[in-house]
């Protein structure tokens, strides 16, 4: 993550919102040193109950796992979070967050949370509309959203318009790659 921060440009933020779990708070501090993240419990990762910290191979013979992973309605991992409750929790949190941004006029903010939370939120609120699995991104990456008041107030949707972080910083490229980039950028008549 530190190497990515050196090589890429992360969005600027006047407000950083974060899941309370340590891997997110640490990520927020690494990417936005000196920021004082606003912790939102509703951004916590899905609670997997008995499935927590187990691989699909370890769970392949569990009587509930295959039905749960297939998305059977009303089925949760033993002692885990109900998927509908998870969806309600994260969506309610995101709605409050967006309403607060519009109310305060906060123009640049960042949400540091878990991959599953991001995918579920973008499936619910993202434009263009796409299923959850299409919003998968590697760790340390995400998307830049535009919160347009009219669109939000009419349909509670956000425009997803860029990946984050953006392209490598020029000075972070190795010398031979910088020279190659100069050749690529040269216009020939």
C-alpha cells in the first residue's frame, strides 16, 4: 500500500470516512496521513459467523455453505449476519453519509471500507448500474464517485466515473519507463 501511494495518485479528501475495523483505519492513516477518519460502524464488513476465516475448501462439506454461497434467500452463516440485514445496514449508512455531504457542501471525501461493502454499495447506488461482482477491485483501489444533488435526491444514485488511484506519478516511474512514456507522448507530424 505504501508503494502504491508513492507510485499512484489517490483522490484528495477533506473528509475521510472509515470502517472501524483496524485494517481500514490503518489503511486510512497510510493513505491520508494526518487525517482524522470519521468512523462509521455501518461500514463494517459482513459478519461471516462460523464461516469467518475459513476458505471455501474448508467449508465445502458444511450443510449450509453451498446454499448460502448460492444466494439462497433468508439464509445466513451460522451465528453470522443475515444478508438482508447487512444490505440494510450499509445502505442506510451510505444514505446518511451522502445526505450529510450534500447538507454540509463537502466536495471531496473518501470512504475506506471493505471490498464486499464497496461492491454491495456500488451495486445498490452506482451508475452505470452493474451487479455486485462487476465492482470487484484489488486491495488498495476503488472508484471515484460523483454525487450530483439532483440525481441523488431523485433516485439515490451516484455516478461512478473513474478508478482510484489514478495513473502512476511521472517521477515514480523508472528512468527507462519515463523515456518510453516521453516517446509515447511525442506527436509526430
